């Protein structure tokens, strides 16, 4: 499976620089795992808190490699006909009826062969990714939302990059796509799935990286404001909250402050705009209280 | 392992292979499940990363073998023990600094290699002063070198002692007095600005300095580990520093750090549990036929109802009564159980909670109107009226009082959870109360945080109570607790 000549990147640092070029700031672990996934031809299972750029990673890698992004959004009740393929029942019916009307001496076996051909196949994201001629990046989003049984649908694709269709045979991939699976960790994924993937946990970025992200994504922000913002966010994240602020919320907050023309955050302006950063009333109250205290020693 | 040898690239000698084998074995001993395929994947993966790039090497191993973020810390510890001498990290940094730093470093290294480790190159005051400046400037390279010098000077490491280094860490940190350093840094931060720091600024500065001090602490710890490994070999050190994974930490004997780890681990765990229970409820069985939906779906098959649709079932939710012993030894167990039960309280029609030591009090109201379970637990510990005579557990009296005051509120829909180690200080057991409960309630369960082999030894009378319960469970760690609560929902 691992054809080294087909590899897209030379080294982890090439991945990192490339991603930086498309405005995604990767750290060592992200770049390293993406590099390995390409070399080993394995899917990446990306886990981590919401809003840390899991989905964005897949999009950015697609942009970087110039590949088409095929996305499968998972939800409860997702099944084969939505994820893999489906026979176009109505078209098949029409085909049979057309035969009857024409009264031509077609054998049933001919018709049968005909209506189970690719013409009557509706491809869904997974099959589409497998059959694509051009390079693709397959994103299977929020895979923890499907039931454990449905996970099994993915296994054949993830390990062998092929789909078996009983009426047609096995469709093997023309090229090995880069596959990203994201999970918000609302349930434990099956061992079988985890075993087939490389595991990548994306956590909240450290302060230097987050600052860089703010500077890159929010145009016109000053260095000192960005520094202040990420420091306050770090302080807030260290509290015990129902939902800690994510990177995207940090960015929203930075944009808000910029729009309001605030170039120096003090306790007042922070408190007034906290609702951008935090989504629960109890969290907002807690953070507001904490921010106006100076952080007692031995906290 | 030996059959993988052919798959390894040049540059991997037998020694490296042996280290890797030991590394994987240690991961498994630490409780991280590494399957054979994952092991092979790891071997394949490290062929593709440059060996001298330590962080790439680390992430290659992690991505292939550690598939659960809760295990990351354990992985990191083992990695550090096994691969601390390899890679560029250790020496390369020294080339980065400017001339000034380099000169100082040379002096320091000289001190380190000086016999006896007394650090002749620097006096204690000079060391403290340099450390302070490096912290103030956030100079990582210098900090690293200073951490090394500090360990040499203060840890007083004795070769061959089978320890995990906690003691050495303590000795080093005591000499450095980091709390004092923090105060001094804050004072300087104050002095740097003309006007007073606002409280927010002060807080931010403190957070920043604390994180630098944390980095220094970690640096010292890993320096100590490095030396331990050099002294006694990776395997011995790994054994000494092995810690249980968060889900395996024993409630009764958790240290302060472990309790913090537990508190962090419980949130994602309960979230998963709630989702799982909600799903189970919805998919456990099918509800009655949904006629309208069936007809609508039949339109796509020409009016033939080929695909019958069912309503979602709405099974009744149980009502939970938690009766928990909160005396010293089992307090943290009660805390985590209450936290878990309340976190998934949407899965129950009602949750009521009672706590006791020798008196008993209802604390349901503490959980109402607050989102913050930690806050409620704090109120339990400070406000609940649970002491009757002397503040030593008396299950008999607590149960009797409970039965008098709330016994009639147990109904056929109620599930009663009794939490405690049943160490009754040789008081009367009054186990008839549990027998009466079992008659009225749907289920009565006993959860005991002690290992099963300790039950009914000394003053433990859990057997007398358990005889009347549906079942009694050993519940020593999050894993066991989670399993039980899932069974409950």
C-alpha cells in the first residue's frame, strides 16, 4: 500500500511550511502526523476539544495539496445508502418499464445485468473518494456520532481503500486519498477503527502559537493587543468551566475588540465582551469574578 | 520482536531495537493497550522519520501506539525515561544562545562536571540570581542549563538508590524557593510600570510567571530522570516512576495531584456516558408503530408499506436516591459518585441525595440552581448537618434516621444507591433498614470503594447490608464507577 514515490511531502517541516502558506499554523505533532499519514498511507483520527481546528486541518491539507475535498458529515442513523452507494431505484424501474413497452426480445438476464451497472449507481461520499481520478482528501466529520455498528462500514475503506458492491464486485482506489476522521470524543470509538488510524490529539494551542494564529487570522490587529488577548484566554482556560473558550472563539473575541476600537483590554472591556468568548452564563459570571481578582497566591 | 529486524533501516542497531522492545513492554505495563499491529505500525512509522529529530520520532511513536488522549501523560513519562539520552534536544540548544549565554553555560557545565557536584563554578547566590534573571527574561536555553546546575548542586543524588526521583525533586525545589522567586518577580513587574498595575494586568503577569516556573519545574524533573536513567537503566526507573492511568486511580488513596487528574478525567467520561445512555434509551427497543410516518414512507414504494416506521420508545426513567457516607476516608469516593450521578441526571426522572457520617442530611437542594457541581460539593462539606455525636461513621444510626424521616418516600420506581465502606466503628448495624428499603424500592445497590478482599474485615460489616441489596459492587476507580453507572441508566 505504501508507495513511497507517491508521497506528497518530503519531511514534516515541509508539511508545516506548506500549511503555514495556506494560513494554518501547525505544531510539531500535527505536521509530523500528517507527514506520516501520507508516507504510511493511513487515515488520521483527529480528536480534541471543539473549535481547535480539526475540520480546518483537513480543509487546509486539501488546499495545500491541490486536492478535492470530499466530506462525509456523520450523524446518528447514517447508513450505507448515505455513506457508500445506493442503487438508483427509480431509474432502474424506468429501465424495466421501457423494456416492456418496447416489447423487444430482451432476455431478463440482460436487463438484470444492465440495471446493476454503474449507470444506475448513485455514488455517495465514500465511494466517490475511492473512484476519483484526481487527488482527493476525504474528510469523515464527527465520526463519533454514528453508532458502533455503522463504524464497520468504514473499516474496509480505511484499511484497504476499497468498497465491495455485491452486484458489481470490488472497487479499488485509483490513488490513495488522504483520509481525516474527526471526533469530538462523545463516545469511545471501537478498537478496530482506532487500530487502523494514526491518532492525533489537537489541544488548545500554547500561548505563542495562539498569538500567531490571532495575528494571522485577524487582519489589522496590533501585536500588543494579540498578546493581551491570548494571555487573558489562557487565564480563563485555567478555570474550571463548563466549556473553555476555543480557538475560534478567541478569534471572534479578537475581531470584536478590534471592531469596538479597543486597543488595550482592561477588566471593564473584558467583562463587557466576555459573552463572545464564553457561552454559559455561569461561566461568564465565574470568569468575570476571576478576572477582577488578581489571582491569589496558591490558587 | 526479533522478526521485525529486517524491517528496520540502517542506523538501527540491536541496542535501539532492544530499547524499543523495552519501551513497548513498559507502555503495556503502564496500562496502555498496544496491539501487535500497532507495534508493527510504529516500527514502520519510525523508518520514515529522521532519527535525529527527536520530536518527530516521539510523535511517530505516539500517533501509532497511543489512541487515547488520557494516556498521553503516561506515554510521555515512559518516552522520556527510555529516550532521554537520544536526540539532539539535549545538547543542540546550547549553540543557540549569544556569546554571553554561551560563556555562562561553559562555566556551568564546568561546574557540573566538577567532582562532587558541589558546583564550584557558581556560588549559591549567583545561581539564584541567574535563575531569577532567566525566568524574568523567559530565556529557555539558559533555564535549561541552570536547571541542570541546580540539580547538580542541590539534589544530592546517591547512585544506586531505587527511587523515582520525587525526593530529589523536592530537595532541589526547596533550595530554589520558587514561591519566593514568584513574589520577587511580581514585585519587579510592579516596579517596571510607573502607575499601579490593574488587577487584570497583575493576574496576567502572575499567570505568565507561573507558567515559566512550571516549565522550570518540569525541566528539573526531567533532568533528574535523565540522571536516574544514566545511573540505573531505563527499565528500573520506568518501574519507579510508573503511575496509574487516570481511570485506574484508586479513590481512597489518591494523592492531591491524582485527585486533580481525576477531576479532569471525570468530565469527558460523564459526557460520554450521558450520550451512551441517551442512545441506549432511544435504541434499546422499538416503540409502537407510527402509522402516519409509515404511510408517508410508503409513497416512495408506490403505496406499499414496505418500510414500517416506529415511534421512539419512551421508557420510564428511574428515580435515584443516593445515600453517601462522607466521612474522611471515603469522602472523595462519594464526591465522584455524586458528581457522576448529577452529571447524567437528565437520564433519571429525579435524583435525591443524602449524606451522612453519624447523622444524616438531605443535600438535594445544594445541586439545584447551580451548574457548578464543585460548588455544590463544597457546600456539602461545609454546610450539611451530618454530625450527631462524635463525627465517626455510624451507619446504623444514619440509616435509622433516614428511614424515619424519608423512608416513606421510597417508591417502586426508586433505585437506592448506598455508598460507603461500611466501617461502622462497631456500632449496631440496623441492617433491617436496608431490608425494608429493598422491599419497597425497585433496586438497592451498595457501592464500596474498598477492594473486595478487605470487605468484612475489622469493623467493616458490608456483608450484613449486602445480604439485603440487589448487589454490592467494588468501586475503586473511575473505570468501575463508570461501568456501574452505565448499568444503572
